[in-house]
């Protein structure tokens, strides 16, 4: 039976809300909860990933809309969300526990920061206020934010102190 576009949009909205609420959800859970076929769920997850709302994982999905007391979201004029999300996923595969990484400002690095939650003993050096806020509640990470003036559009922090921080750090990955 073909469903109306309005019905499918409302189901997609329900799926999105459920995934945001749970954080990580298995495809099987979504199939059972919403009485949809696995292929319908996979197509819905593909759509959410293209919109930058979720990242598909092996057998499931992870929300990119992490609830926090303080929320700084990507500006709505971000282009190429699907491509940036894929770049972030590939970069994430290069990062492991114990790494010291430098993350610049920009929407792609913010997508990457959203994928770094839960990595133990990670040190992140950044000039991005957005990246710092995204990761600041991680208890097993050290987050270094350069000091200075915040650029209103990019969220980057500029100063001579920033330059010194990046030059003196022993970083093993720059993204």
C-alpha cells in the first residue's frame, strides 16, 4: 500500500524525534517501534543523514542533535551537508584514544566534533568556540580553546595567544 507524502513526512518527524531522544538507536528497534519495513527505515535514515540530523552506524543510527543546557547549532546556511558529514565520518576513523588533535573552525569540523563523544583520553586543541562547546561536557577529554576575540560568523577565536597554543602543542592529527 502506497502511503501519502504527508503521512511519510509525519513518520519521518516521529523517527527524528525518537532518535534525538534516545541518541543511539538500532534499525531493528525502529522497525518494531514504528511498524515499518527495514528498507523503509534505512531510506528514512539516509534522508536524516543527508540533512545532517543523524549518522548511520553499523545496524543503527546516532543523533547529531545532542541535547545540552547550552546549545550552539550549525548556522542554517551550511551547504553540502551530506558531503561534509561523510568527510567527518572518514576523519573520525583516523582518531583513536590517546590522540592529541587540532580542530579548526568550520561546519565540517563541528560535524566531526559531534562524532568524538565517548573517546577516552582524547586531547582536542581548537580555535572554535562551537567545537569547544560541543565537547566541553566530555569527562575523559581535555579541551583547549585558544583565547582571544571570537569571530561572530565562524566562531573562531583569534589572537597571538592562539598562535602560540597551536605552535607549542605536540599534535598528532590536524583536522
